[in-house]
C-alpha cells in the first residue's frame, strides 16, 4: 500500500468511536506542522545573509501550508481547539500556548 502525494495518509489519521480525531493524531499533526514551520524558517534565514561574515537574520515567516498527509478536517479540529490559526490562503500559524506567567 503506497501513499500517494497530495492525499491523506490513512495510517496517520485515526478517529475515536465518536468520529473525532484521536489525541495522538492531533499531536502528530501538530508536530508535523511545527517541523514544517521550523524547516521553512531555517531555509529562509539561510538566504537572508549571503555574505560569509554575516549571521543572516531572523525569518519573518509565521505561517505555512500544512502537510498534506493529514486531511483539512485535522487542521480545522486543531483550529477549533485553539492550537493553530488560519491566516487565509491555506496557511496556518501555531498559536503560542505559553503557560509561563
């Protein structure tokens, strides 16, 4: 069974008896989104400073297109829980869950 690009991966997406996504599915989706955001930012930062003597700079990227291994319903569920926020055009940003006060 091969996974086709652009289609949800049935092995990653699990639903509970009530039809909602499992906690593990949502955690994997969040981890995948955060990783994509991190990699995208690192790629952007590596392009900012082309001089060998500069350190580059901070990336202004705050949102990315979520991985397509998960269906849109997963991202909508995470948005409903307040974990991510849609900024339009299919892009999502991670909502800071900072618990430190």
